[in-house]
C-alpha cells in the first residue's frame, strides 16, 4: 500500500456520544481533527460539546473545556446537572474546565495558543473544546493572524491526537477565514416556521469522510441532544436486502382474505383508506389479532390512546391487553403535538427492530403528514420508510383518512401515494334510498389477482364483517346511485307479496 493509502487507513474515529450524530457523520469525528460548531445563541452548541466531553470521559478518555466570553462554569454545570449524561465524579480528573478570557485579554492569541497547548499536554486530553471562538477572532489584529492561530491549533491537535471543537455564534459572511482552515463545519439552527420551531443541524464541511447531506432534526431532551438523521438520506438504500415477497398472511378477516385472495402478500405495504368513522382502526385491530410471540405485532398510533384502543379491541372480542402481556403485540402511541417527522420514523423503525415485528399497523398516516414542516418531503419519506419495512420482512397496514366523508371523488392527501403501496383497500359511504351504506373494495393488489367488486360491510361485536357483493345499483361511486331495472322489479314484486299490516 502506498503512503497515501496508509495515511487514509490510519484515520481513527472519535464517537460523539450523541445518538444519531455518528450516523450523520458515517462513523463519528476524525481523531485529531478541528471542528467548528456554529449557531445562534440557544441553538444547543454548549450542550452538544459537553455531551461529547462526558461521553469521551465515560469511555476512559480525558477532555478539557476552555471558555472565553461565555457563561460561568458554575452556571454551566448547574444547567447540565439535570441531564442524564452528566457525571459529577468526572470533574476535574477526566473533564477539566478552564477560563481563558483573562489570558486572551493580557497575552492575545499567542498567550491563548500557549495555554491550550499546555492544557492538552498536561491533562493528556483526547478532546478539547474552545467555547467562544468569536472572542478570539475579535482579538486578532487581522484575518491572517487569526488563520495562523487556527493553523497552530491544528498542528498541536494533530501532534497530540486531540480532537478539537470550536464553538462560535458565527457572523454574517458566508465564507470566513476559519471555515477554510478547519476539518469540519457543523451548523446548528433553531428554525421558526410560522408558530412552530424545529431544531436542525447541517454538516457543511467534513474532510476525510462522506456525511449524510442536508438538514437533520434534533431535540434537546433530559438525556441531552438526540439527532434524527433525515430518512431520505439515511435509508436511501435499505439497510438489508429486501425480503422475498413470496407467500401471503391472513388479514384477520376471512372474507377479506377471500377477496385478495389468500390474504395479504408477505412483506408488503397495504393502505386502508376511508373517511372518519368508517371502521379503519377496527379493521386494523383485526389485522393485528393473529400476531404471536414468534411473529409479533406492533400498533403504532398517533390518535387513539392505548386505553381507548384496548377498549375498542374488547368491543370486538379481542383482548389486546392480554396480547401485550404475553409479548404478542406492542402498542406505541405518539400523541399529536409538535412531533418531528424523522423522530416518528426512527422511533417506528427502532420499535420494529427491537421486537422483531412481523405485523405492523400504522394508524394515522395523517399524523406523520401534520408533523412535516416541509410537505414536499412526504412522498419521499414514505417511500424510503416502506422500502425499509419490506427489507425487514414486515407486513404493514397503514390507515389514511380521506378528506371527504361522502362524494364521488377520493381525495388522497399524499401525491403519488398509491404508487408507494402494493395494496390499496378503500372504505366509503354511499347514500342509497335515504340510508348510508358502508362499502369496502379492493382497488389495487400489485402483481396479484383480486376481487374488484364493491361489498357492503357491518361493524359488529366480532369486528368488520364483509357481506355479499353490493348489487342492484349502478353509478354508485358517482354519488348518484340508481337501481338497475331488474333489481327495481324484484323489489316491487317482493313488496306486493308482503302481507298488509294490520
């Protein structure tokens, strides 16, 4: 191997300790590199850097945290103490906090670089944080001198195998001297969208490795920062080879299996569309009922609380609570609030992998849509999510509420949605002779035969019961159904034979 190859092979990674961040970086930071974290005040830079330090210390390393014009160490630690990653015992042996502002004021950049070199060597630090880079930049007599400061810091970091993180609030110009010098630039934002904010980060530069491009959402939680890599980039290629689509599994409703026929194709995605109150959740529960410990199921919902879901299941003779207790079924509920779209996707996939789920119900795709700040993402998001679920061998049923309660046109709120799923089942209401009649039909089964007839159905104590084909009427789906001549004649003959009421 040549010298270039040997150098590339020698590059080691430093895990960040921030869930999701190493996935964005495709393995973590490069050892001995210098990285800038840039963002407005409150974006999360200080928590991010401290989380890296505490993780490094917990792994047996040492870190030095140097502040310039920043909050006092006492105040900083008070803010960090409630977070689960905080370990008081790591201070000061494994994590050492230093205030260097006075040194910068009295001795300038030369004094600061000498202090940083001493701290790295004296504490045998594998991680160094300089919080308040903007103060050092303002102390530089020129851009050239500031670039020399960054260059010297890089040299000391490389010699000591110390990974350096520089925190700054940044400034207006798109390109500044330090950006051209460092190994990586990570920008943190707290973006306002009408009345809602969403934290996100973007890796604008990263030498020596590819990264997941674009913005990625993150949250600041009691456990610290958690990053949710954007699903379209993280799963552009499924994590494993897709499962073979051979075979079928029961839908939980024998009459529906007969329409498909033989059941739902294995490792496929089925969309169940219909207006509010049509029985989508009831049918979804019946789909989940055959789940076992060996082939577990997951109900991932955004609307019905777990208690209401169990009550609804009991009403159709399905003891969901007992299924949960045995481990046959798991229920995950994310109430609608300010969920992040990628947060929902990652939690769903984590739950599927953790339990080895084979049957999955996603009850309420509309909740995913409402969580998306950028609606143009929805189609791509569901495409990669469905591909990953197929690759994991999961047979999925997802419910989607149509916009109109009645009418001849089905308004699908996701552009191109029907192309993202293998199977499409439609539930709807039609008005016939002054009475609402619920109908169900199979609109699509990719690469498979199915019964396209409209069937009436009822919701009973046993759940959704599908009846014989709904015959005797024409133009049902136009919203203006009328009886066929033969059916009308039969109805009149039947009425004549009926004995008069006394």
